[in-house]
């Protein structure tokens, strides 16, 4: 795991670096395991089966109170006499909030619990009263919000009821969420329109899926995980969150003394099929990104309308004519002569248009069985079904919708936005490949459900050409990677390796975006210019 970090990036600001998760407990692996909210609830139930006290609740409350103190003291704020308002629901989440308010009241905080249900956790309520805290009802909420320093959201947590009415909190008031912001589905990340947006979230026991995908991570602020002793009761993680410190683990590169003597062909030879008269810039962006990411050699198959621009702007690239391409693809990747006649992997799709010539090239390349990343125009020409090629598909939500429709899966764009991991997994199965679903939370998943999540560094990455740059990065990583021998290789092991390379590419892309955004709004060209620095800083 990365080192323990305390982050306080407000949910309402555009973070200039990767979203981090501050941990109060370490894990044996560096990637952060993520669990469905329902699985965490089941684990809590199992842990408390033989318990008759509030030990687990008090542990959660202590972590919540600690973060409240840090927020109140930030920027020179006061603790004694500070006004903290707790939104208290009827369940255990409300109990967590009440015990936290009681702990704050003991330290001189003016703690007030707004009881938003007919009943509240009895022991937590008694603890608050003993500590000098106050209680009130919903009818006084608006008045109290006019003069408060911090709101503790302990309304629903993972027990959110569909259609539940949520109070409106002014944007100027800072919010600390207990476990998960009220209004967020802990399993999927879907958020109600009236969701209570948090500046910081204290996640109890384990990181919930809803905090890192969908809209959940956009309204959770900085996330702090506190141990609750649930490890023995939790099932296999639903997914893993990866961050910058995980890049070395994801790439699993040979760092022996021999690596320093690698020549350009050993660093990776990437084939690029991209561009058209309509979209000439896409091929240029992908080619420049591949070269900027440390590629050994780039071989290109582009239309005449693109060739001149590519030669001018990417002089390192080496074009392939039709005859050379046919001869090269006829060679088996493993048995072909090492050198210029060998291509390690392909990047296909940016700027492509569907015509007979493009189809012929695409069919040839896919039949040659080299690993490949397919994006944009190539996705529209791809058919579902099993195959023996290592493929990464990089759709955005709209393209994923089209891929699923072609595979006979009826799903709406809203469904995909509401539960992105589920539908990315469906596509991975339908197309027998790794899916990299682009978005502010990028989801990389294999056909067996193995999933890694990467958060975009900045919303400015949603710009024309950004995806083309990502394809170039992925192509470089794929061309330099080694995979188990195709003969008798375990397909699950290979698909997991491919998923990790996809996540590594998304990490580099996100970090380059963070560096570029630090100078202002960014374009795809700005992203390209920061790629070498981003790759070097992450240890590529």
C-alpha cells in the first residue's frame, strides 16, 4: 500500500492531483481492495453476531470525531466553541454520528443532533446528552445551518432507502460523511439528485464500491478508511483501486542489470492503424503519445491524407506499405525474425472510418494474433465472440452502449452510468477481452470480473483527443510487455496481466493530466507535452 496520507481535497474543487485514499490501517497488498456495500454490511452482521455492546460503533465514532477535529482545526479554525451539527438517522449510522457528537462535546464543541427520524440509537443518544450535547428536530434545521461550522452526515450510510427525502445543505457549509454520503448507493455509486455532498468521508471497515465509481466518488471528497476488524468476515474484493505508487506493481517490469542493455526492438515495436482524411489529427496524437511514452519503434499504417502530417510531426515513425504489412503479418509473433519485421503489439482505431480498405487491414491484423488495443473507429467494426487474441477495448460510456447493443444486451445509457462496473464486465465477457471504460473513474475489467479502478486527475481530461493519447500510451505498454507463452497459457492469468497494463496506462494518462492542469485548462497537445515527465515521475 502507499504510505498513509491525510488528504483534504474538497469535493467541490477540481483536484490538481490523483484522488488519494487516506488510510488508518495498512494492507498486505498495495492496491486498495473495494467491497460492495451489501458485503460490508453482511460482514458487520457476522462480526456482531455474538456481541452485545457498542464496541464497533464506538470505534467508528472515534474515527469520525477525529476527522471532525482535523476539519475544524484546519486553516486555523477553533475547536472549543465550534458549532457542529449532526444529521442523525434511525439506524447504526445514526448511532455512529451520535457517539461522535458526544466525543466532540466532551472537547468543548457545541454539538447538536438533528433527529431526522421518529427514533434514534438509544445508547448513542444517551451518550450525547451525558456529554452536554443537544438534540433538535428537522423543523429547526434551516435556522441552525445558518450558523454552523461543520455538518456530520450520519443519516443513512449504506442503509439508504430508495426515494428517501434528504435535507438540502448549503454549499458554503462543510460536510463530513459517516461511512458514505447519504444519497449514494454503496454498491454502484449511483447518486440521488439530492445527495448530500461531502468534503470528507470516513469509511468504516472497508472501502465501498459506491465511493469509487459512478457519481459516488464525485461527491465523497477525500476518503479516510478506518479498520473495524472485518477482514475475516469479508468476501473476495469487488475490485481494487490503484494509485500512482502502484505503477511498478502493475507493470511488473524486469529491473535486472540486463534491462539497461535493451535495444529499441526489445523496448517494444508498436504497429499503428489509425487516421483518415476526416480525422487526420487522431493518428498524429496517438503516434506522438506512443513515442513520448518510451516506445522503441513505431510502424504506421495510415491513409495518404495523414502520411505527410505524421512524417512531419512524428519523424520517428516508420511507415508500412500494403506489401510490407502483408508480409509482416504473415509471420508468427513468436517465431518471426527479431528486428524491424516484427511487431509486438498494435494500436488500432483513433480517427478510423469504416470502409473496405480499413476492414481489410483490420481483419488482417486481428487474424495475426498480436496483442492490441482498440479504440474509437475500430470499436464500431468489432464483432462480439470468443477469440485467441489479447485485446484491450477502450470505450467511453456511449461506445460501451453500442458494443453491448451489438452483443444483444439491452441496456440504457442511464443504466451504464448508474452501475458502470456491471456493464463493463458484461462487455468484457461478450467480446472476450479487457474493457477499459473511460470516465472520471476509469474501470479496467477482465472477462472473469477482475477489476481495477483509476481516478482521473482532473475533469479537464474530458477533452477532444485525450482518448487518442491514452491509446498511444497503452500501445507502448502493450508492445513492451511480456506474456506467458501462448501454448498452454492460462487465459485468466493473461487477462489479469492485460487488465493491469490497462490500469497502468490510465494512471500515466491521469498523472499527465494533473501536471498539465496545474498550468491551466488543458488540450490533448498539453497532455502530450507532459507525458515524458509524468512517466518519469511515476517510475516508468
